[in-house]
C-alpha cells in the first residue's frame, strides 16, 4: 500500500487523476509563494549590502571630517597666520592696540 502510494507520486498520477485541477492550483499557488519569497530574500540582501556600503561611506566621511578639522585648527593658529601674512609682506604691529572709550553726553 505504501509502495503503491510512493510509486503513484513518482509517476505523477496525482496530476492527471480526477481531482487534478485542485492539485494544479495548489502547485501554482506554492510556486507563486516561492517566487515571492525568493524575490523578498533578494531584496533584503540588496538592502543589507546597501546598508554596509553606506556605513563604510559614513566611516570614510567621518575620518575625512576629523582630518579637515585638524587642518583648519592648525591654520587658525597665530603663528601660521603670521607666516602666511609675511609672504604677502604684512607684519604684525609693533605697538599694541589701544582701547578707545567714548563717553556719552547727556542730552538735556
């Protein structure tokens, strides 16, 4: 009995028997679900790769930001500014600046 059932499945008799349309519909439905599952899996894999690439880009941009920030800090130093200005023949003042105080007049 079990041997006959297995042989019938292997021969494909369930596809040509009296209730075959019901079996065919089930096979088509399962095939559709498998295709949707495969497509969903590929979509998820694509998103995982995209996230990994974006994380790598964020790391690179963060590293570049740190490098540029340190360069800017070096350029803002007074010694660097005077060095650049000396090339343009501008020198720091020999006399320190004086503070000017303005007294407001009272209007009567």
